[in-house]
């Protein structure tokens, strides 16, 4: 990876890593790590499942997810001293969602900095929301391991500032909003179905479908609950772009 790209990213982050290896690992997609290790595309070798992500940003993503959750909870408690768990939880879920993470990752310039295998690059993977969100969590994990909580805290409070200011009121959970939408129209409650559950134990990936009003929404996330929420949000978006959907 070009040093100029890494220097530019560190400048935007506002932190220079003591360990260049940590930063490089945070930016390494599993496809690049696998290809570098085996000379083959993922799925072309018979290695054990627990080694498939070796050398990639998956371990840093694991800790970065926890770091983000803690720092966002801390910030929300400071910013909204009178709000209770329900409202704070709704705000938190929105701010650490795949969508919010991918937006921040784009603004930071992570797509250009990611190390991905050539075939995945041609497929456009460096611009997908899940890959960008995972990479940003890995950056936060790397910052924590390199410098403690203060560097990731600084990043979170700078780059999520617009998103948190935009939350004049706690956002409504997509599952609740979808349930209210169908009940208001006298329709059956939404039905959720787990389509697949893959990935290693430390970084699972759930794909969930939700059926309501004759339409289907799909969501993908690291937990069943988050995937259901993403599916509900996807279906609500479809309703908004399909006039008359669900009307009797």
C-alpha cells in the first residue's frame, strides 16, 4: 500500500500510529490476506475455517466494535443527561449501525485505502457498506491498541458529530416503525426469517428477511437482532418508494 495513502488517512484521522503494522492490518480485507497467504482466491483452498481470516482486519474489527459501542454510550450519556435507557438505546443503535459507519468511512476516505484482492476490487467490494463498516471498526480497534481510548474517542467525536447533531429526537427503531406501519393499515404483523447465518464465531454474519404487506425486506448484520432491524429498515424504504404498497 502506498505510504502517501497511509499518511493522508492518518492526517484525516488526526493520529499517527506508533505501529504501522496495526494500521496495515486494519485496512486489509480478508480477500487480500488470503490471497497473499495462499496465492489463491478465498474458497480455492482447503484450509481450516479458523485460519481463513488470518492476517486480515477481522480481529481488529472484533475489538473495534466494542470500543465504538463504549465510546458512543459514554458520549450519549454526557450529551443527554435526562434521557433514559430506551431513548439512549435508540440513538446508540442508529449511530453504530452499518449505514452510519459506512457513511463515516466514505468521508474518511477508507475506500481508497483498503487493501483488497484484485478480483474483489474489480467487483467493487471496497465500496460496499459492510466492508467499509468493518474496516472502520478495525481502525477504531487499531487506534485503541496503539494509543488507548483517547485516539478512538477523538475520531468518534469528530466524525460522528454531524450525525449526533442531526438527532433532534431519538430515532424510532425500524422494527417498531414497521410494526406501527402495518397495524395502522390493519395488516398482519411482520414475519422475520433467518435466511443464513455464516462467518466465524467472533464475526458472524446473519441475513434476515422480513415479510409484510406482500413485500420483502432483507438485512445483513453481525447479530440476528441487528439483521432484523436492518431488514425492517429496508422494507420501510421499499414502502416509501412504492406508492400504494400495503393498501387495502
